[in-house]
C-alpha cells in the first residue's frame, strides 16, 4: 500500500554510480553513512534508542546503517518486469518457502515463487476472495503444512490458500478491527503485516495505522493461537507505539520470538522515512516496547538511484521483509519495496545483516 503523507525534515545524501543489475555482496563504501537526519519531524522520535554493541566494543560492520544493521547489497533487477503474464511488482510481503525458494506477495493478488539466491521468479499463482474478486493482499506466512496465510487490509481478513492458490478457509477477526463502518479500522490501513512466531503456535497480524479513536501513534497487533486441530482461534491483542507520523508496513518474527518491525512514511517532495525497530516478544504483557535498530536513510547508497526526491537514493516504499538466515551471529534480512506500479517508484530488494 502507498504510505500516507506526513511532514518530515529534509535530509540529503549524494547519489553515486548507477545501481547494479543483480544483487551481489556490496563493496566497502568509500565514505561512512550519511550524517544527515531523516524523520517525520524535527522533534525527537520518542523512546527508541539505537540497539547493538557500542563502537568501542569493536569495529562497526562494513557498509553500516547503524551499529546493529549493515547493508550487504541491493538489486532493482525485477523492477518493471513481468513473469508468465503477471507484473512483478506491487510487492507487499516476503516469506521463506520450500528449501531454496522464497514467496513474494503482490498486493494485486499474485503470489510469486522466487529463487532464494538469485530472486528470479520460478512460478506464480493468482489468489482471489470467496466471490472470485481480486485481493488487496498485504501480509504473508508460509505455514508448516506448506499452505499460505494471507492478510488483506480491505475487510480486514486473514485467509488460507493452497500452494496452487485455492482458497481453503478464513480466520476470525475481532469486530473492532473491521474497516469502518463495521468497526474502527481505517480504509487501506488495517492488516499490513503478518508473521508466525517460532514453534508455529502463534500468528500475528499488525495494523498499519491506528483505529479511529486511538492515539495517533498507537497501532494494534492481533494474535491467533493454533488449536490441537491445527486451525487458529483468536488470541490476545497487543499495542505498539510508532514513531511520530509513521505506520507499520511489516512485522517479522526473529528466531527468538521478538519482532522486527518496519515503520514507514512518505512526504511529497522529500521522500520516504523507513526505520527498522526491534519489539518485545509478544506474551509478556499487552504493550510491546521497542528499540531502534536503524534508520535506513543512514545506510550507504552503494550507487542506488531514485526516481523521485529521497533523503537517500537507496530509499523507496519498503513494505515486505523476511528473515532468511544467519551469518556471523547476525540475522540475514531481506526487504522489498512496493512500487505501486508507478513510474517514479522502484521494485528494490535490500539485503541487510542485523544484530538483534
């Protein structure tokens, strides 16, 4: 989904050479990360503090975005391409799939299977709702039986699909979270992220923006608990505080059950704000506290170019995220942008290395 507009202070970073056509390990930057500041306002961003080891405890990682996050590469190779007649863009979610593959969800009802190493498409299926209409599909989980759980921000809903795209069922949703007038959810602002906690018993869906009547920075996260029969029943609801003016575009569980949260906003003429946060493991109270891992405006550009003003030419409308492995004690995290099939936006994948 296209993020809502907000006011931010302009931060500039000089673009380098043209972006590489395929994702490779990034060479060390010739200069450190930009010292410019990007954010929704000139005020402080709230309780978040940068996580990770102090610089005195060792060298910062190569191509550091922060002490906790480094950029290992990016690719625009899928931008404005098609596969088997389907537009490979509008990507809103990622999920590890079968060995050697990655599922990538378009918010225009296409579910792609990508090669996990090259990111080249290897298959595509089309999803639909009960009456055959297209989905505004935003969140994605590959369940342990190989089926897909897909969230939509229209109703909102969470549906289950077979590997070949057949609709298998639908999870219950609290009335309060439904889109107005049935509930207090905002149109195009409800279930944006979806993740399954380690062990496979707890499913979480994150709202993108607050419910009508809630504080402007308070987002709800709904849980479901798996029953002994394998289906899901409604569980606890949690609250999460975003930085001023930002929404939650994705939530992804880490191997220890904490949550990587992608917060995002957009200002016309300025560009995107994208921050990676680390939140508590759900289950220890209903309030999920967070700490800032990195503001992606501080990542090295590594030659990326932008088609519209951005605080850093690397930035775009980043919306999907998945943990894909470990390396050197850090998590390997893949992030993708939703280009909204727009000429001034880019389908871009980032590979990040995260100390959580």
